[in-house]
């Protein structure tokens, strides 16, 4: 399939140039079961796992036998902190643990491309010429985002402008994310995706390395994919 063309906009929502996008990033078959698997993996890795229930050895007190062994008519007990008693320890309760597990990088990268493709199909992606804030004021950035009609969006750039990141920090419905940390969960969490020209170039270059690694298999057939560059 030929390259995709998108509009490169400025902060006034005016078209500046055409942007060429590779189908390998923005035109992939969407498999929701694969995307769901990556989201579950991300949420599992983000869990603290600090939950802990006290066993009878951890509960304070109960060092003395509550009553004599025989003659009371009660069932024999050696401690009031037994799991049978109220306020006692917990049997087989939760312990601190890590919920992390290994997910193949191929699955993660494929799901990322499919999520980008879904956002592109739903027309939820905007491409900006740059992401800079002259004053670094939250109100200024909020007014700019209103021009695009955005309420909840993920802002992605490669070299984050310190003033832009400071202005974005106070906006609850918007998040700045370096393109190196682009992930499936954050893409699905927000309604729209706003990418700078530099971040698109980074993704295309990264995708070019992946294609180059597999190009040796196609050299014999003379079918080597070319990765388009961002138009200037």
C-alpha cells in the first residue's frame, strides 16, 4: 500500500504542509485481543503488590494460653490469636508480591502499531509542526488546545520543551509524554492523540530499523520496503 498523507497543522489549526505516514505504523489490521493482552500486562507491571495480611505469628498478643486445657467445657485453645478467633491471624492471606511478567517485545510493538492505526482510522490523531510554549503558562496552552476542540488528549513530542511541559503539568485532562515512552495504555486512556513532527520522525526511523532487520529475507526477491521520511 502507498504511503498515507496527513495534514501538518500549526497551533491555529491551519495546514502548514503534508505529512507522509508509513502504512506499517498507521494502517495495520486491528486485533483487540492482542491490544487487550498488552494493556493487562501494563496494568500488572504497574501494581505495587504491597498488600499483606497478618498471620497468627504477626498479630500482637496471644502469648498466654487463654484457659486451662481441661475442665472448662470449651474447645482447647493455645492462643487468642488463632485464625478461629476474632482479631486473630489470617490463614493463607495475601503477601507482598510482584505481578510483573514477561511479554514478548514483538507483541508489544505490534499492539502499539495497531493502536496507532485505530486512532488514525477514527480520525483521533492530530499532527503539529512543533510543541513549544513561549510563555510556559497553563492558560495560554489551554486556549491553544481549545482551538482544536480537545477535552482529553495525549501530547507526544521527542525533545520536550521545558516551558511546554510546565504549562501542561497543571492540565488534568492532558498529559505530555515523550515519544520514547509511547505505549498502548496511554493511547487508549485519552480521547485524542496530538503528535509533533519530531515525534513522527522518531517513530518512522524506529520502524525503519525494524524493517531493515527483516529486509535480508526479501533481498533475494528484490522486494525491500522503503520507509518514507517526513516531508519538510
